[in-house]
C-alpha cells in the first residue's frame, strides 16, 4: 500500500503544481491560505527575530565605539566632498526651478508611503520573498513598490490585514521594466534567485557600460518611473546584470510606496476632461483666402512649436 | 510478572519531527545580515524525508511530507506545490534505494542523503525553469544543496533514536 499511496500523492502534487501555476486569475482558495499563513507567521517571526535585532543593535553600538576614530576620519572626508556637491546642487536647483517655471512643467506629487519592518526573509534560489509587518490595515495593496534606504527592493504580491509578502527583484518570477539613465535604453530586469538579476531584452542605441545607473522605467504602469534600482555590472557568465542598491543597506526596515497607478500622479480635475486638446502640427497651412481651418491632430496635450522653414 | 513489550508509536515520533523541522525553518527565515552576509537556508524537511523513506515507509509518510511541503511553500512564498513535489520526489528516490542503505556505514549513508537532496533540488530546478522560463541561479542552488547535505548528522541521529525506540529492531 505504501508505494501506491506515494504514487497517488506524488501525482496529485504534480497536478496541484501545474494547476496552481496555470491558473489566472489566481485561485481565491490559495490566496486565502497564503494570507492566513502570512498573518500567523508575521507575529511569530517578529517575536523570534526580536533578540536577533537587539544583538545586532548591540553589535553595531560596540563596533561604532571601537571604530569611532576611523569612522570620524571617513565622515570628515565625506563631509568635505558633500560640501562641494552642495554648492553644485544649489546652483542646479536654481537652474532647474527656473527652467521648470519657463516650460510650465508639472512635477509628480509626492506619493504616500508606510514604513514596515522585515520579519521574514526567504533567500533561497527558488524563492526570494520577504514578509513585512504592514498590510491592508495601513493601506498596502498588491503591486505597491517596496524600497529600502537606497533603492527598489521589490513589490507587494500578497496582502494580509497586518502583513504583506514582498517579491524581491531577485526572485525567479520577478520581471521589472527598467531604463539606463545614461542612454535611456530599456530592458527587463529578470530575477534568477541570485544576488544580481540580469538585464533581458536590452534595447539601447548606445552600448551599455559598467556602472551605468539603472532606474525603473515606469513602462506598463506597474511601478512609477525613476526609482533607483542599481548599477550595471558584467556577470561572470557574460550577461549584463545589476548590482542592486538595496544590497548595500541593512534589510530590517523598508518603505512601501502606496502607488496604485499613474492616475495618482495627475490631478483628478485634469482626468475629468473627456476631450483631448488638439495640437497644431507642422503640416502646411492653407492660405487664409481658402477659408478652411488648419488641420489638427489630437495626439497629445503637448504643443509643438512650429519652426520657420 | 512480565511487562508487555513497548509498542512503538509512529505518530508522535512523526509529529515531533515535523514540529522540529518547522521550527528550524522558521528560525532560519529570520532576517539577518552578519558582516554583509546572510546565513544559509537549509531545507530541514529533507531530513525526515530521508529517515522515513529509509527506515519506516508508510501510507502516512507521503501525506505528512505533502503537508511539510505546503508549509515550506507558505513560509518561503514559493509557487504553490513546488516543495511538496520536490520532497515527494526525494522520498520516492529514498524508497527506491532503501535496500542499499541498510547496514551501510555512516559515510555511505551520508552520500545517499546527498543524492536524495540532489534529486529534490534538480526537481525544483526543472519545475521552476518550466514555470518561470528562467533557470535558477546554479551557484545558489549548489550552496543550498551543500548546507542541506550538511544536515545528515541530524538524520543519522533521528534514525538511531528510531531504531532504539522501535522494539522490533532490538
């Protein structure tokens, strides 16, 4: 009987795996099971992790005391560097404000965010997820981007009332549209369970270089544009990969951006207009004597200045 | 007056092992970075899979392993059904080779445990590659296999305890 039971259970499990994977939209039963598990695991891990955090903080305090001298020298050097950057930044800010005012550019409104603590970290090659201790009760929704102090960590894939599951950029399931800030080239950041996700479908007119900054492109509307991701590096396998900014910082606290879609970035009144404003194109104008209106194309709200021939 | 022979109860033995695996997995999932490095993430469930497959195959064991696999999926947030599939594949492997394990030395049994772990990881690799169209990071897979294979002393201890407890093996 034992071999028969084994074969039956194995076949059932294989069927479960195939069905669970192929089901779109996801099964409500599986989602509910995950939510329930996350709700139970989050407080358990928070309690178990508390002594680890205390020890970690104590270790930080001791090392800060021991290395105070060298840290002081390093911080002074950084401060000198930062002061020179401050002058440049001030000048650039003034220029930027003036040009924005001239062009009438509207900046994106700041997005609300909530701070959460990581209470569970799955870091194997087959699943890279984290559990954070903020959930639907704080307004977190599926798809919200998650950032550390330095860069994008991943996005929310499951929400319980007081906990959320974050799929990291390194997970094998993770696909994130990104751009290279230097060339504006596009790529899809593809996780494979390793520390450095690869850049797939790379499209750029200028060859990519080691050290190029990688940001979210906002394509597809899942994530806002411009969130820092990391820098391009050449992998040992010859593929272009990204050294993630979020790797450089501790993993305990994260920020969940309450970003739903791009409608948040536009005033509601602007969205209420049903008609799209027309723009003048560079098409040849008929003579006033013909008495007909100039041809217009309703393509976007941006006005294109007509250049003299 | 003769005392009756102690009958070995497999259910509590299994339950205690399952709880220990769950606690081990939960503890190793605590977020921690020491000198910029994170601790490894061994698959504790492969220990009972090996012991139950080698020492006491039963109808209950595959069902308990299924439950352990579902727990792993829920804990780590992996695709539903991935770990039950891997653990049961490893159990099937151990069940198939159990006659080679009896009476073997510690090192030989350890080698078979490594092979059983390898079966689980290969199945996970293939399943994820088919599901996500991405081959998981092989150095990462090798690292997790190594730390899981290092758990064999626990499996050996569990086997010894089982054989000492079980009156039929005395």
